């Protein structure tokens, strides 16, 4: 049940971020759910590998390079999921930040 609630929270985060940012488009609610699932899967399995491989530059930039990794993962999701469009790297970066902020806020209600 908690997994389903987290999926709904992440889907709402994706929808709100797409509504706020003009350079991000989500075709439907189902597309937003698929984006949430694919993004969560990539964050679970691919992101730790990328963080490990880029550890020296992440260390030099005091962790700010992880924002670049997040943006690259969002662009990868945009390539994988039809109906999810991100027009540029900068919108992908903003999208990842907005989704994180909204997800953190909505996560406060997750007991």
C-alpha cells in the first residue's frame, strides 16, 4: 500500500512540475505515472553507478554535479517514455529540482 501511495505522490510531483515549467510536457496522467516509475527505477539502479563513476568531479564541485546527473536521467526518461517531452538540459535540471521539492513536501504527509 505504501508503494502505491509513493507512486501517486511521485505522479502528482511530475504533473505539477510539468504544469509549472513551460519546457516540460506530459501527455496524460498515465504518462506521468510511467515517468514516475521509470525515473524511480533509474534513480534506484543507474544513478548510484553514475555517482560512483563521477565521484572525483562530484567531490570537486561539492556535490553539485549530482544535479547534472539528475538532469541527464530526466533527459533519458524523456527519450524512453513517449508523451514526455523536455525541451532542453536546463528544463531537465529545473524539472528534477521541482520534482524533488514537491516530492519532499508531499512526503511529509506519508506516514
